């Protein structure tokens, strides 16, 4: 009972702190402004485009292998951007729904899904929403995000997001997080020179930090998977590294490193991204 009361007091304090503190960096609004006019725009104009969309990416092959989730289960995406993940999952038989803070981005994503729908009937929808205010009576077999939560720098903000996703997940369902690895060998250079795309501030996730946040959510079967080994070399300012060394390192390392019996804490120094999965209790 004592521990239960402490948990309630702590959660109440965090919620009040977030509401009262107006000095938080607002990643949602930053992304909204950044993508107002362009960004995350995809198209499906041909059969060739469609076939590429239907081929599940390596990251999704890994996620579905771990979770064993199969169509027609219902999936939810936080920060769906241009809809590339929703489209790929939908044409593979899943029923998908996504939200995004930017009305402009959501509009582009809806157009993209309509284009995909001309080649195959799909069950996919998108709405404009802020996760902090989002309410829904629907629940999903999996809730996921790609490169969203790490932009919320305050732990209390991230906890609110995880709690929202937890509430949207069915008992026995999964929460999936795919984030940049904050521990890789080129991380400092990426930060100093603004390499690799949008320069929105983000925290440096490690396997242990992310696992701790999922443990605080009381998720089960938590697994952290370093992914895309040496992928960060593609953004290196040296053409020798980005054009010659990168392809060789990327292919060899992604074939061999996943099977080397060393800890994830070591592997994360070579990985561009982290895949983190956790399962909601059936009770």
C-alpha cells in the first residue's frame, strides 16, 4: 500500500509540474513549423512504386518477428509524418491509424494513402492531433513511433506520451519505439555539424535509458535492439567515408554484428538506431 501511494503521489506531481511549467521546450510546435510547407511527402504513381511500398522494411521485419503480430490486427502510429509506415503496413493487411501535429503533413499523408488505395483497398486513416490532448475510445494491438519521443527533452513529457500510448494499447498488445541511438561513434560530430537532416533538439537515448522508461511503464518482455550498424557513416562529411567505406561497413556489419554474442551496451556504439519493444500485461 505504501509503494502504491508513493506511485500515485509521484504521478500526480509530474502531471502538475508539466501543466504549471510553461518553460518546457515544445517539440510538437517546432516540428509543426518545420514541416508547414514541405517535408515527408511520398507518392505512389506506378506499380513499381506500389511493389516497393508492399515490401516490408528490415525494421518492420524485425518488429513483426519479435511481436508475432499478424494482419488484420489494428496498429496506431504517433507522429505518422508522410504515412510511409502506415501505407506499408496497410497494404500488408493491417488496419492502421495515425496522428500528426501538423495539418499540412497529415494532408500530404492522406493524399499518399489515397494514391496507394488506387492499387489495393486498404484500411488506413489519419487525423490531426497532439498526443498530449489526444483522447480515443479505440484500442490497438500495437502503438508505435519512429523518431518522435526523443525530441521531448523532459522526462515528465516523455512519461506522459508513454502513458497515452499505454492507454491506447490493448491488454497483451505492444508498444514499439524506434529512436536514433544517442551513443553511436559519430553522435558528437552529428550534433556539432547538424548532419543527417532536421536539426530538432533530441535526447541521447541508450539501451539502458530507454529500457528504464519502458520498465517505469510496467511493460513486459522488454527488448532493446541496436539497428542499422554504421548507418551514420552515410552522413559523414568525408566522401571517402560516406561513399566508399560506408556501404562496405554497412553491409558486412549488419550481416554479422547481430549474431555476435556481446552486450547491447557495446553494440549500441555501432548502431544508428535503437528498436525498443515492450508488451502490455494481459491483466
